[in-house]
C-alpha cells in the first residue's frame, strides 16, 4: 500500500528515523517536515524546577515528551547542575508518557516507575487512578503551548498539580527544507501526511498559508490521507475542517499502521 507513495510527517529529520525506516522498508518516499521549533526559557528553567521541587516537595514527576526531558537535562549540564537535578528528580516517583520519553530519562540515569498503556494524557490519568494517588502532589514540566487537559484531569482525580513551562513553541523558521514537499504538494503528488501534535497542525498551516489561502489548503488536504497521532491533534485538525484518521496507538508506528489501513480502504472504495 505504501510502495511508490509519498508520505510526509510533521517532524524534523532527526526525530523521524523510525518513520523513515517504516516508509522506506515498504518502498515509499518519506518526507520529514520540521514544523515547530522549541524556544527555551533559558537556564532559569533549571533553577525554577529545582525551586519547585524544594518548595512543593512533589510525590511524582510526570514527563510528557522526550523533548522536555532533553531540554531540561541539557540545560542543567550547561549550568553545572546536572547531578543536582538528576538526584532531585530521582527523589520523586517518575512517570513517562511513552517509551521514547522513558528511554531518554533512563539515558540520564533516572529510573521510570510507571508508563501508561495508552501513551497520552488519558493514559497518565489511568495510571494515577490505579495508584490511588488522591491528595498527592505531582510536578509536570512541559511546553507553554500545552492544553490544560492533563492538569484538569489530574485535579479531578484528586492530585495537586504543579505545571512548569520549560519552553514555548513556534513555527519552524527555515522553511527551505520544505521545498521538495511544496513542489510535490502543488502537483497533488503527496499521498499522506502524519500530524504528530496540535502544535504541528497550527505551524503547518502558518507555514503553508504563505503559499495558499486556508480554504484552498483545506481543499487540497481533502485529496490526501491525513493521519493524526492522537485525539488532541485530531481536534486541532477538526477546527480547521480537515478530515483525518486518528491512530489507535498514539505513536509513530501506530500512526503508520493507521495510514496503511486508511490507504487500503481508500483503494478499495
């Protein structure tokens, strides 16, 4: 179903190796699109995180992306506070939203106690429900562009939530890397796009609206199989009237499986 088809993903090449391997194995053409940039709030994020840990003494730390982990620990290394940060985090019960986030934490020698079966905010909520964590405190370092869903969900479960914003998100500025995609897209030669976050949806439209009006862009996406990695991404696409299929498993491989299934159904019709 993938052979000879061109599939784009809204991630930079460095973060897309799994996707590229899956597509090229099936003799397809993979196009990584660097859609968003992280804008760090600088070295102060380490001090803010350490201060919050000392002041609030949370029982749990929840990491919702590998990027948040990398940013926090790399900044701590530059500031000469890596070991202080590692020990402070290790003093909490650590949750990772999914395997990639877990692997990055363990690479920094931080033990992950829990990871949900569903790699999402809902999955994190399910873990805390099973842990019977009512009245406990949890710290969540994340993006300033995050939705309030996780905080509200955990508060409903009965946790006290401390959110700490490590970085903001903006549309990728060097769009020269989009030239191949732009050319193929204009000729209706893109067969599928996998959107990996709500932020990537917003950034995709911001970047592509330099070439097309929004309604025209939506019309062109109608001809393409659009996959969203999870429900929040799907909601963002829905706001823009873009039809999409939500991956059952909110990972790259899960999105790939959803893409193959959607393309098979489209061919059968």
